[in-house]
C-alpha cells in the first residue's frame, strides 16, 4: 500500500481546482455587460408596453457604488442594485415626496417595475428590463 495521498487530496490537485474556479469566476464576470456600459443616463421610453410621454423620466446606474439614481417624471429616486450575468436585483427605490397629480405621473408604476425586474439587456443604445422573461421597460441613451 502506498503512502501517497489520492489525487483528489494532493496539493497540486487542490491548487488546480482553485485556479479553475478563479478562472471561471473571472470569465463569468466579464461575459456580461461591463459596468461602464450601464453608467449613463437612460431615458424611459416604454413602461409595461405603453409609450412614456414623460420625457424626463430616467435612470442612471452608478457602477462604482452599485447605486441607482433617476427621475420618475415628478420625483427624484435613489436606490441600489446588484448585477451579474443574466440577473439584476434593484432595491426598493426611495423617492422625494413632491406632490404630483396622480393622473399625470407614472411614478408608482415605474418604481414598482424597477423592484420587480430580474434581468436586463443592453443592445446598441437601448437598455431593457425584464421580469420573468417579459420585457417591462425600455430605456434609450
């Protein structure tokens, strides 16, 4: 009987497995959109299949701090986000409390859509948010 450790326990094997995990993790991070691609002002154009007429409604992803900021068409918003390839989580956004006529604002729907979003895509100058594979919002640069 040999005193050698089985291959699965050798330091070389463990080092190789560790390098494999590191390499896979780096590839996964780089395979999605770069955080700098998000870091711009995105203007809301479509919300839940309806065109948005509030030209000023927007969203900005601040990649260094994983924060979001924007404007609902009536109030400023702020929150945070977590992103990895194929997945996004946006925290409940806080908004200022300026009184706005209910019929003239998309604020509640916009904030609710942000929170329920679970993925996003960026194609050319367009950012799309999805919930359960259904597109819920479209933004442009």
